[in-house]
């Protein structure tokens, strides 16, 4: 499995502990941190909002992103490339646009945009504007996340304020998945307060995404029931 | 030798901090200007043009109509039956001062508080942080379209206000003094100079930029408390008005002294 993302000797907030780990294609990991402050600081580091004062946060540079549109299958899924991609690490801060997606605990939707605009915002901001392709991707992932096809139009036309919390979380998850990023960073609290069958479907959808050339990193500051392995710290 | 920007900041005291932050803000906005080619940013720009421009056209029309009519009535009372002087005063006042200033006041009233409170609410709700974590710069997605839209809108609405006010003034003068409207239009083009058009355009562009910058600056300067939202909105309105009048004085001195 090819490597995608790595943290090398990174310290966050006021914590004295340094973290080092590597994520490869297909990895789904839970990263447990000691406190909320440390968790928020780590999210800022792995999403590229902040630069690590100590250590390095890096992502693999490759042809993956440039060929993204050519690799789409009929259901909007990304196809595996057969050739070997050379591994060149680069700083996440310089290369993060569209390659790392983020799912906030409450979905993190922008209140003055409808769900459709929210979902397509990072996709069209980082990549080209193509409505049919976006619709295809959204329908594909929505079906996997457990929303029925006949509810699609109403859901997409709704403002975030009119949605239930689980629907906002679903929209946030959908927004990250349609980007098909190299790394999907998710707040583990997304799965709290959601019905068990939905949680199962969401976890399954994330597993499918990870198996198609991606990695999922769930960050938490408390115990979680997510079925994924914990991050193996190298130090 | 110390940095001249820091020296200027120290010289200006508290206002200096605003000037320094404002300068840094302008730099960031200019840096993100190429983002206008991205579809979501273009869409945000169109929304702002509609909100600040199209929706302000009604109040600007009413104000232009009333300003033109009041101006002509007052000048006629003062100078009597002198249509040339009446027209001259109308043009001087409306083109040089009232047009840009009243349009800016309408924009401040309608959009300044709205922008500041919208951005402040987004900041408090964590939406700005969410944008940053998605790799979208709030400056390129939220601030730049607002500044661009308000600058364009301010110059277009100023021109529209001037057309309505001067048109109304001419019609009222022609009606009152029983003279030809076409003759008045001819006089208008003789009286109007390039300097006046340039000053009006410069003022409208500067006012639009200043109002939007000040509104966005105060909107984004809140932290995490809901109580900061109304404070940011009222500060944005007051500081915008002060900045508009200061800029008006500066440009008037620069162009007409």
C-alpha cells in the first residue's frame, strides 16, 4: 500500500508529547488526543490551517490529483492507477488545496448557503466547475450514506438551519467525500447522537472511500466506538 | 532605522493599529484577487452585486429624485429666475458632493451593518474556521467578492443617483421657468468638466472600497461571543461613515483646491 500522509515529530498546543505516524492508502485510523485544546490544535495542523512549530506535516505529491477527472468511474468513484506513483513528500501547508477534506462534529455547513452549494463549495473551489459530474458523485455517495433518492431534491435545496443535526452531519460528510481527497480528516464526534444503522452506513461508506486510494483519520479527545485501529505512534 | 510602517503606527496611536491592520488586509485582498476565476467566488460576487446593487437601486432612486427636486426649489428661491445659475449649482452640488456622499450613506445604511453582522455571526458559529479547514481562504471567498461588489456598485449607483437627481432638477426647472428641456441638456454638457467627473468617480470608487473594507474588518474581528455581533455592526457603520467623510474631504482638497 502506498503512503499518503505523515506526521513527523509534531507537537501541538502545550503538549510535551511529539506525534509521528504515517497513513497509507486504505488506512482508517482513530487518533486519540488528551484534551480538547490538543485535539483542535491537531485538527488545525492536519488540515493545514496552522504550520507545525516543531516537526513536519507532509502529504505525498503525485499524479493522483492531476488525473483525478480521468480516473472517475461511472458511479463517480475513483479508479486505481495501475502504474507506480513516485513518492515525493511535500509540506501540507503548500499542497493542501483539495487534497485534505475536513468533516466537523456538527457538519460545519455555511449557514447562508443551501446544502447543494455547501456540498459543492470545496469541490468547485479547488477543482473545475462541472455540474453533471458533481451531481453524479453526490448521488453515488448519498446512496451509500443512506439517503433515499426521492429525498435528494428536497435535501439539496434546504438551508442548513432547516435540517436536523444528523442531516447536517450527513451533508458535511458528503461534502468531504465528493471531493475525493487523499486524506479525509473527521471529528469522531460526528458519529455521536446518530442512530446505529446510520453510523454503520457512514462507517461503511468511509471504508469504501478509503479502499479507493484514500485514507481516513478520525480525531477524538474521548473514547470512541469507531471500529478502526488507533494511530500507531512511532515514538 | 525602524520600519516606516511601524513608525507611522506609533505616530497615530490606537488609530495606527487600525491603519496597519487595514494595510495588511488590503494586501491580502489584492493577493487573493485571482480567486475571482473560481466558480464559488464568482457566485458570491454575483450575490453581493445583487444585494448591494440591485436592491439598493430603489432607495437611491427615491433619494436622487427628492435631492434633485429640493435642490432646484431652494436654489430657485435664492437666485430667482436664473436657469443657468440654478443648473450650475445643481451640477456642482450633485456631481461633486451629493452624488458620491448620499450613495455611500445609502450603502453604509443597507450593507455595512449587514456585512459586518453576517461575517461576525459566521465567525462566532465557527463557519470561518470551517472554511479555513476546507482549504478555502475567508479573504478570497468572503471578503474579496464583497469589496469588489461594493466598489463596482458604489460607482454605478453614484452615476445612477446623479442621473436621477440632475434629470429631476432639469425637469422641475423647465416646468417652473417654462423653458426648453433640450436647451438645459445642452447647457449641462457645457458646464460639466472632466475634473468633476473624475472627482465623482474617484470618490465613488474610494467610498465603496472603504465601506466594504471597514465592514469586513469589523465583522471578522470578533472572537467567539454572540454579544460581539451587534457591537461589530455598530462599529462598522460608525467607522465607515467617519472614513467616508474623511476620504471625501481629502479628495475634495486634492482635486479642487
